[in-house]
């Protein structure tokens, strides 16, 4: 899953909008001079923690079969993508 980016300039000039995106559960990559320097994640706890609509767990649940069997490799590929995507 590729994160949307927010530059330091955008964070400084539109901080309130960035905070609203985080409140909606969006994860953001923070960049400085074009380089990714941090990941901004929403602060949530317990049951109220939102799960973003593009979370890979939904693909996993949709692919689950009652009493079916998947290998660990198949599960990893479904959740995380191709092995080359993990680097």
C-alpha cells in the first residue's frame, strides 16, 4: 500500500487540513526536500481505531473461504503484495 505524501511546506501552510486527514484515519508520508523523512499516523486507541478502506486486511477477508486453506506465502502475498514490494 503506497502512502500519500505531504511535504513540510504543505504541513506548515495547511496543517489543519493535514490533521483532519489524520483524524479520518489516513496515514501520510512526510517529505522534506523530496525525501521521505517520516510517516504520520492517526493517534487512536481501543475499539475506536479506524481501519482505512484500502487496508489489505479487507482483501484477505474477501478471499477467505470457509474451511479453505492458504499457505503462509499466499497470505503474505495477498496482504503485502509481491515479494519485491516488501523492500
